[in-house]
């Protein structure tokens, strides 16, 4: 069985390690841990990981965030992957930094990447992992905040949270969405060092 795992972000060095690119960071971490490299292909950088009898196609769209749906739609069709096997990893300012949720669908929460994917697919009934980046910005400061790079201290804090996200992705493939939600959403909500 094949799964399309799409991490949202923007291409270019100026966007590397920014809050908006947490989707890219998650896929990069999983690929690096398995020694898997990405190849530049149509609409994005693509890698393939096999785990427990499943094939995971990792996609980092090269379309920029606002046109992410073009990449998702192309690779779903190219690999003949049903939409129920699509999982999108996205940043979310509505969640505290490091908080993680996996959901079966829902609104885009004002996120341009999710908005475009939903528009191109014609619905929003696809699984997504929402990775909290917090909302510690003044009025009118959202764009600067999401495009700001994580500090080295924040990246150290994020590492185990990214690892947890990778485990969620693996589970999505071999255990299914419902069991993954049941197993991981409580752990994803609890942030070590921040929750009392």
C-alpha cells in the first residue's frame, strides 16, 4: 500500500528552518534517519521510504505554499494513491509551539497551503497533522512570525516533537487514522517542560 505524505513549506534557503516550514523539517528528519535522499521531480522534492510493508512517498512541494494543491494532486494521480492515504503536515498558529494533532479533515484555519489543497481536491476530507508553532506575535505580525527562523534553542526543543510526528506518520500507514489519533493525540498535546 502506498501513502502520500506531504510536508508543507516554501522552497529556498531563506525559508529553511522557519516556522512555516515545519512540514519540510519533519520529512527531512525522517528521511535523514533512514539515509534516504530527496530527488527533485515535477512539482516537488520526493523521497520513498518503506516501513512495515508500506510505501511512503514523501513530498515537499516546490510550488510555494499558496499552490501546494497542484503538487498534491499531481502526485496522488501519478502514484495512484487514494485520497484516504494522503497525510499533510502543516504548521498551526492556533496550537502552542510543539503541540501536535492528527485529524481526519476540517477547515484550513486561514492556512494558504491547506486552502489550496482543499480547493484543488474539491473537499477538505483528507488527513492532516497540525504542528503547533504558537502565536507569540503582536497584531499584524503574523507574516513575519511564521517566516521567522526557529532559534537553536527552539530547534533542540522541537527535535523530540518532530520524532513524535514521524511516529504518527508511520502509524497512519500501518495502524490507520483512528488508532493513530487514539494513540498519539494525547501525547501530542502534552508538551514536555511546558505542561505542569
